[in-house]
């Protein structure tokens, strides 16, 4: 390993919220981002999802999204992301 770096990426939904002040839009954007990134791996722990039950996957995703939308509506905060960059070099 030659180098490692951790960078914080700003929340684009937060920038929109600061301009528009729309808590519902902020909550929706943040919940959809979290759902897209983490829902598949979280759902993979469910037996019905592992067995191929598409309805169980949809229900889990919808419930996760609904729960995630509650806090940003009542307590808006940015959801920054951390990105780790690792530089590897192959030895000769």
C-alpha cells in the first residue's frame, strides 16, 4: 500500500435544503440514497429475501425508507459521506 486517504463528501441534498428549506424533499433524497446503497445488503440477511421473495424485498425496502424519512423531517441535518481512497502498487 502506497497511500490512503479519507475524504468527506458533502450532502448534495443538504445544499438543496439550505436553498429551498423543504424538509420533505431533504428527507426523501436522503432516504432514497441510503436505500439505494445499503438496503440490498441489509435485506440479504432476511431468509425470505435470500429465497427470492421479491415482495419481501420490496416491503423491507419500503419500511426502511419510511423509517429513514422520519428524522430528517423533524430534525434536518446533513448526511455527509466518507470516501476512502487506497493506492496499491504491485511489486516487480
